[in-house]
C-alpha cells in the first residue's frame, strides 16, 4: 500500500509551520535562548486560574451551546458596547465563542470561500493565513507591505479582482508588531467598502498595545467587519485556545453551524474562567512589555533594521548583509543556542527573521547581544 495515495491534494500543498519546527528543535536543546514562540512569559492572573478550577470542581465539564456560554457572550457584548457603542442586542450582529483565533480563522475561511475566491493578506503574514485560505479552496493573494508594513492603498487596490471576497488585516501585527494608525485603517475600510469586500480583522494582540487602544475597522465599517479577538496572548492562556468573534449575524451564524461539526464548542470550564478576564486590569503587564520591548530594541538597533513594534511582542529584523538569507542567519544563531524564526515562515521573501521578546529580561539581553555579535 502506498500511503501517499490517500493524502488529499489540499494537504500535500501545505508545508509544516516554521514556528513549530523551531519549537520542536528547542525541546531537544539544553537551555536555549528561545525567541521562537509567540507565547507570553507572564503568569496567568490568579483570578482566571481560580475561576477555571472552580468551574471544574463545580462539574462544569460538559458541552456548552455551540455559540458559547450565555454569561461569557453577555460580557463580550457589554465590552463591545463600551468600546464601540454597539447595542448589546443588535439583531444584525452576532457574538460567538471560538476555539482560538486560529479556530475562528478556519471557520470564517470555510464559511466564506468558494473555490477560486480570493482573500487578500498582508506580506508578511501570520503563518496560517495563506494555508487556511488554501484549505477552504480559495486563493490567498499576498500584498507586499514593506517598508512600512501596513497596506499601501495603491498596492491593495491593484490586488483586487472580480474574485476578491475579503481582506485580512492584523493590528498589532504578527510578525512585525506594527500597529495601524486610524488613517491607515480608514483607507483599508474605504477600499473594502468601494469593492464590497469583507474585512477580517485579526485583533488577537489588541490589549497588548503600547500606544493606547489600536484603531479597528469595527469602528469605521462595522457592517462589513468580522472582529476576531482572543484571551490567549492578553492573559497568558495560549494553551486554552479561547477567542471570540463578532460580526454580521449571517456570517457568524454560518461559522457557528460549522463549529457544530468541527470543534463542537469551546472548552466549558475555560469559557467560565474567561468571564473573569473582563474584570482584570492588565495595564501593568502592558507597561512591563513596553519596557521589555525598549530593552531589546535598544540593543538590536546597533546592528539590525526593523519596524517600530507598537504592540504584541515581536521584532521583525532584516538579516545582515553578510548572510544570504534570513534562514541562513537563523541557522547561524541556532549554533549559538539562540532560536529565532526565519522570515520565510511569514513571507514570500527570505530576508528577515522574527524575534519574540516574551522572555525573561536577562535572556532577552543575552540573546540580543549574541545576535549582534553574529551580525559582525
């Protein structure tokens, strides 16, 4: 028997995640300086952990309704009302609890893409964007955003065809950390409105922003914005896979229908715990990460070019000129026990590498100094 005969073409076209490859490598190394994983290094707030433990102890371990616990959806609705002024019971919108933003992205691509439909994504992009579009039988159209790492309106407009269905925007961005200004978000919304396109706004890092609340398409074009937010990065619970979606009821309803046959529902006790998250002030953690960002940046700027990180916890650095590619530099860093991710995991260009500075300060300082030594 030839096992390859049973593998679908859509899977054969996917490559393994460059991030996970480095993560697996880290498990085989002795105390590496690991800049590879986008995972917060701060402890989960006690109130959230206690709420999760209490829910488990109270036997809240079974299925929930597909859309999510009513009390969690109520807190989501109230939060969005406070931020955007949306009515908590607007029949045109629906809120939905998903299994991580990646799970939500999977559902929206499956719900919205017909074969051959095009979805515009920024280059560089989060690793899953092009692959999820492919899995949904769509075509990912990457628009180069260098050197500012936001959509240029002319390039964005030029990428639109009669098959274009949606535009993905991420602010703060992974891998660059760049935050769109209000005017830059407005430009994307105007183009989407002109061409009647859906805006998929990945806002997983919205609370980890260093310059106030980031501008959101949900403010400017709420009727065509699908808002994706999560708890993992902001509260340190990445392994819980907890997120929420808010958007046009017709689209979110179809995503919920798909969830019945895929993820079924988000984990019950963790949904209960996330209710508590809305009462926790994370501003102290955000300030800590602002300082951490400045610490590493001040070292790296001596040798590397990278955009200003306005949020998240990443530097997206251009490889030194004495290396043929970002991947070559990453390999050299591995030999010095420092793990980063090649830019080719996030881009069609192998010119950069990504650093996650969500590590203890002493490791951040030591790792950045080693990278500068390698740059020559």
